[in-house]
C-alpha cells in the first residue's frame, strides 16, 4: 500500500503524515523537497548537459549538488532546497528548472508527470501532497486549464497508476480562511514577520490566471483555494472511486487495523 496525503495548505497534511508514520513505522514518509519517484516539487529537473553546466557554475557546491542529485532516464533531478548555502541567487537560479510555475509547456508537463506515475513501482510510501496540490495549482494558475480538462488529465493519471496499490487520504477543510490564518502565524519569523503568506500571495497574484481574470489579494486567493478543494474532491469522487478517504481537517480518527 502507498498513501497519498492531500488537501489544501493548512489542512493538516504534515500532521497526518506524522500520524501515519507512527502507525506504520515500516513506511517511508516523502515530503515536498525530498527525492520522490512521483513528485518534483522543489526539485530541478534537467538534462545532463544542463546538469554539468550547473555543476561548473557552482563549483564550490559541486559535492553538495551531487549528493542531492538523482539520475532518472536521461534526466537529473536536483533536490536543490536541501542544499544549505549563502551563495546569492543559487536557489532562485535552480527554481527555474522546476516543472511547475509555467516552466514547461502543457504537453511536456503532462508527459513528465504521467511517465513518472507510470514508472513508479514502489510500496510502503506515505507521499505528502504528491498527487494534487502542485499539479492542480499549475494546471489552474499557469496552464489555465478548465475543470473538465483537469478531470480528463486525472483519468490518465489513474491509468498510469493501474495495478498499483494506493489510497488517497484527502483532508477536507471546512473553514479555509481560519486554517490559512493559522499557518500565516506558524510560518512567521521570531519577530512575527510573515514569511510564507506574502510569497503565496505573490505567486497567485502574478499567475497568468489571476492576471487574465483581473483578480488579486487575499479574498481572491481564498476563492481560488475554495475552487481547488471542490475540484480535488470532485476528482476523488469521479476518477478515484474506491481509492480515497475524506477526513475532516483537525477532526478525524485513524482506525486501528
């Protein structure tokens, strides 16, 4: 069995991953930024020529980059956020090699995601936000796909996962604004300066979706989160029948087997 822990930001995914890890200590928890066989969040995805250029450009980090790199077919995956450095611009530079934020054309994006789901053959993994969050955000905000197009894409994802044993644990948020307020406080520095929310807001406000719709600000972002949750729950019900369980955020019990 593999578990996909999904839900909006602030819904409690990290807590559920911890609870599942405690319940199933033989399972491996894979979170954002870790090397994952199915998800590429916070990872650079480059061809081997580009990889060598990165190594040459950041010669002083060569060993650290190699340590956090993984070969996959004809590509290299660099878990660059796991590299601690004060070299100016390093993380920003490698960010442009992620598959998200509109960095790939829609067809290339689709091909990469589907291929990795299809090639995945692991077991006993707990994946944090590896099935929906980053993929759905990109398809809405950057590719500007309709709900129906995204549903059709996930029908292909289901085919790619055929024969694999998995369950989606979706944490449904009732009060999205309240949950976001909590993580705004949690993800602030020691002086109370917010670190996460301004970045999230800028990410949304500067997306092609927001610009085309002429929307911005906190309320527009919350509306987007509401839409995203409704869509992800619809994907669960219409595409992944029998493969998901919905948990109420902050109010659920994991049954003992």
